[in-house]
C-alpha cells in the first residue's frame, strides 16, 4: 500500500519487483491522477519501513502530525528515500510486505499538494 504524505487515504499498488522506482512513480501517478499534479521526477518516494517495522495507518497519522510541527526533512528522518533507478526488489531486499501496512510514502512538492478528490480510485 502507498499513501501520499498529507493525505489520509491509502491506496493499493501492484508492481513487479523487477521494475524501477521511476516506473513505480509512473504507476502511482496513473492511480492518483487528481492528487499527483506534478511530474514524477518531482515526487519523492520513501520506504514505509522504520525501526524494523512497516507503518500502520495509526503510525502514519503520527508522521502527518509531525509534519505540521516540524520540517519535512525532520519528519522523514529514518525513512529511506528511494532512488529513481533502483529496482523495487532491491529496495525491498528480503523484507516481506504484509497486508494492511504502508509500504511507500509519497511526498509531493509543497505547491502541488491537492486535497483528496473522491474521483481518484
């Protein structure tokens, strides 16, 4: 699952582990066209894995609360920034991706964050 930092709704992502992070960004933009109002090159993806665990929605809520009181860099500290030409499988390594956990945090440039639109799937 993925979630846009600052938006509360998680969304499902299906992608082959052999694909690059850049392709993953393209998939996310296709899944959330009304929310992703920027070029994929300006999106940042972080692995939703911190302190040995995948994020729950409750923990994600704490990340969002932290964003309102701190800088984005301080809030995202401890999360791994995914590089565009890394492969999804390499980024995940041997980590299992359990259901009902957040695997990818999407950070958009500040000027492009849009309120959630129910037209997105």
